[in-house]
């Protein structure tokens, strides 16, 4: 359980940081207040991403195992 929590926090941190940077830049360019706008977007996105990651990671992991096992069966 501790590993799942830490993984969810770290993975969601990295994804939120990079995705909010990317989307903020695409939508706004580089205005004078870019850093503030990006920080605001990140602070809103990270808690949501962490919660989603924690809740859905086990289901996504199981789905991934099913997909990969089918690929291995058809490839082998």
C-alpha cells in the first residue's frame, strides 16, 4: 500500500508538472506571468492526477496484463 501511494504521488507529480507546462505553453505562449499561470495550473492538476492515479492504477495494471498476455500469445 505504501508503494502504491508513493508511486501515485511521484508519477502524478511528474505527469502533472510536464503536462501543465506543455498545455500552458501551447495555449498561452510565454507571457510575462507564464510561471504564475503554469504554477496555478499545476497546483490544480496534481491533486486530481494523484487521486486518479491511486484509484485507477490497479485496474489499468490488470488491463495492461491482459493486453500484453494476448500479444504474447499471438506473437509466440
